[in-house]
C-alpha cells in the first residue's frame, strides 16, 4: 500500500528525520540537497553550507546526500504500523527533470537507517545550479503488510553495507585485482567511433559530434588539395633539379675544354719560343702574362 499524505505526516520526526511537512505531496514527500556533494569526474567531495549552491556542468555527474535521514527499522515502524514494514522509491521531481536532470529510479529497502545517497547527470546544455536544502527527489513510501514483510530487514546481514550511511558513501563493490585479460570481454576499442558516441550522448555532445563530422568532410577536401599541391611541387622540384644539373654539367664541360685548350696553346707557344732561341727571361714574362690574361679572358667570356 502506498502511503498518503495523512500517513506520511505522522512519520515525520522518527521515520523521516529532518523532513519538512510543507514538502508532503498527495502520495510522497520531497527530499532535499544536503551538506555533501561528490563530483564524479574529479572525485572531489565538497561541503555545501546553507545559502550556498552547487554547479553541475553539462554532461557532468554528481553524487549527493539528502538533508533528511530515514529510520525504517522495525522498532520505529511498528510504533505506527504494527507487524508491518516500510520501503520507499526515489524519483526525480518533475521540476528537476524539466531542467535536464537525468537519473534512474531506485528504492530504499525495508529496515534501512541513514541518510540517502543518489547520483544524477546534467543532460542539459547549460550549467545546473542547485541550492542547499532545495527539493530534488520524491520519496514514495510503501507499507508492506502480511507476506510482503521480509524475514530479514536491511541491515541484518553483513552484505548490507550502506546501513547507517552518513554523508557520501562510495560504492562498496569490490573488483579482484588479479583478473586475467582472457577473462575480460569488451567491445573492440579500435572500432569505436568517437563522432558517433558524441552524437548519441545527447546535448551538448551531439552538437560536437555533428561538427566533427562536418569538419571531417572539409578536412578530406583540404587533404586532397594539399596532396595535389604537394605532387605539383614535387614535379616542379624534379624538373628544376634536372635543369640545374644540365646547366651545371654544360658549364663544367665548357670550362674544362677551355682550360685544356689554353694549356695546349701555352705548351705549343713555349716550344716554339724555345726553338726560336728566345731568351729565357722573355719566355718567363710571356708565361706570367699568359697565366694572368687567359683566366681573365675566360672569366670575361663566361660572364658575357
């Protein structure tokens, strides 16, 4: 049986500790943001003081604690409903859902004692500001009767690790540290398409995904243009190098031929002068003059 506002009001003070009667709805009561928040992206746990706000960025997930605490123990519940038990459902208020709060419903087991922890994600494209003590979730209480009452209430077994929660309590799930890679099954990471994942993640990530797809198309065009330009530059460089090699080869050949010719002429002239009994000093002067004049003449001719 789901409790009405009339029955819920009776529970404030003992079963619903710190609850505000003004937040009772026809079939539930709103619970509020308490003193702690854990930012899942950074692992930071911060304290929220009265009058302060938390800011949840787009796409960011946080874990929060309720301002109220619950006492669904047998001792308390039996004062109001003999031989019965209480459990509850936690769902976001429609106001918070309209602003982009994304959270799945969860339940509170019969026998639970402590503050409530739950997490949510900001699926909107804007920063999400929430003030300390602001109503966030609806608590719908169910009265368990007869065979619905469990034999073992929450907190009576060692596996019930969240009993008497105060503040932020991290997940108590344990993962072995020596798991073999062969025992792990996962998707092929290399096949993941980041653009597709971003588009499926919702606003604002879907916008980023669409921009990446459009940018990828433009990049392909630019890449083709760059490739064509590079090929043209390579062809031009090859042609230029071939021309330089040709010109250099021609100039070297011409210079060598002129030098060989000059040496031959000088040798012939020296032989002629010696046979004509020209004095050695005259031949020396002519050799010096020729050694200076011939290179100058060759330089002048190449310059022209």
